[in-house]
């Protein structure tokens, strides 16, 4: 593996499957080193240049080929023997390249880049063996192999009058990228749906908190007007009906918003606040609720009111008897 890292290009395989690319790479590198004439038949180069060329060629041969051509010391002779051995590859590649060109279609590839790669691979092989493929041929091949669903798009590209194949491919690649972006945006969420704005969600939560805070302060249900008491606020003071027959609760003060949330704090000594459940409702005689939340049956309310009247009557009679002169 350490030897492979020093290679300028891939070594020639024993099967000769990479012979065509190998001879092109070898010619280019030998010309760059000033040793291009060493592989020509009947050259007059120095022995030193021939040795340099021979070292370079053998370094880029498979280990099996090195053994087979161990006795050859002239680079032109080695080059000739390899050509006679593997030159038949042209006869194998040309028919396949012509077949691929004939059946090359844009609609058979998933992306434009894949089609473009296949186009250059086939045309390079044909040009290597003398087949002349022009930009006009490549443009016509691309136009005529559009998918049938893109017939209108194909006509629009024809009308633009491209003269070079590279210009058409650039436009197709750009259109492909834009279409992919459009599909990603379309699949992000269903058509017609709108994402819920987070700002509105926070605003609604704050509105609910403020609304609940207002209810705790006694402003949640507006104002009511009683017959004998003027304007009143809160849930427990009625909505438009007076409470002249109702007894006032004893020193009842509601807890403030901040006192309710300070659950860990102790109740201060000497406080006059009374819990909601400790007040007695005079209509039914039960504790733990107000008039607006009373659900006691009317029958029991009437009995309770009648009992109160009897107690008051007895108390008045006893008082009047006690006031009589003996």
C-alpha cells in the first residue's frame, strides 16, 4: 500500500481493462518530464533518458506485468509490446460506446448531473477512437430525450437557441436545484395550513393570567347595581338585584392576589381576614358559599326563613312580657 501512494496514476492492470486511460496518462507524464520521444519507434534519445522513461513505465505496471516484461530495457519496445497486447480493447469499447450513445436519454436519469456525466463519458470514448461528436449533436440528443410530460419545457429550451451544450446543461442544473427547493418547501407542511404563531400563544397565555388576576381582585364579572347599596363589584354582590333582605357578612375581607400565591408564608397575627368557607349565608343557614353560588332547594330555604321568624316572634313576646309591670 505504501508503494501505491507514490504512483502518479493507476498502474496498468493485467487484464488491460484500464489500458486506454493508462496510455493517455503515461504519454502526458512522459511529455511533462521531457521524455516523450523515448516511446517513439526509432528515436535517437540518450541512454539516460531511456532509463528514466523505463523506470517510470515499470513503476506504473502491475507486479505480474513487471515479471513478464523483465528482460525489456528499451521504453519504445515496451510501449510497442503493450500496444499489441491490449490494443484490441478499442474494438471492445467502440461498439459499446456507440450503443450507449444511441440509447442515451435524459429521462432515464434521476438528475441532470448524472446524465451530464454519462454524456461526457460516452462522447470522450467516441472521440478517442475518431468519432466526431459536436455540440449540435449533444444538444439534439438532450432535446429529443426529454420526458413526454416536459414537452412544453423542451420547446421553450429550443427557442432559446443554445449553441453550446454546456450552456444548456447550466440552465438545466439551475432549474433542477430550484425545483428541489420548491418541493422541500411544499412538503414542509400541508397546503393551506398556517403555523400557529408563537407570539400569539404567549400573548394569549398572558391574557388568561391577567384575566384570572382580575377575577381574584373582584373585577372579573363587571359591576352590579343594588337597590339599597348603590354600585357594587365582584361576584358576590349580585347583578342588578338588591340584597336588602340579606345580612352583611361579619368583617369579611378577601385575600389579595399576592397573598393567595404566598402559600409558604404564615398568616400574620391579628389579621381580620376570614376564610371564604367560614362565612354563614343567612338565606339557607349553611356555610362555605355565597348567594350567587347557593344551590339549596327553595323548600329548605323557606323552612329556614320560617324558623327564623318564629325565633324572632318568641323573643319579642318574651321581651314584652318581661317589660310588663308586676
